[in-house]
C-alpha cells in the first residue's frame, strides 16, 4: 500500500526511521527493498521515533541526519 501511495503522489525518495531493535531494523530493510525507490534508513539512539520526539528531536534534526546518511537505490524491474 505504501508503494502504491508513493507512486500516486510521485514520491521518489524515502527516509525510513527504524525502531532501534532487531525487528525494527529488519522491517526497515524489507520496506526499503520493497519500495523500489531511493531511501535511507535512520536508527536513532533511543527506542523509537516517538521517544526521540519526546527527547527533542525535530524535523531539522531528521533532515540533517538524512543529508549525511547513505542512500540506496532499490529500483525494481
């Protein structure tokens, strides 16, 4: 459903914020591969994005982390 939504809105890059645990990291990897667009995965030094926001992480911080992240292209044929 996310892939269809991205296609409908012309999204061609995604920032995936993974929960900081093995299931979260595995899920982020599968999502990135399944989207078929350029993406980066951010793992914050806390449990998840909700906790990060409570600790003061904002959009500017996420944008800054994404600019310095490694981006991958998982284009599907």
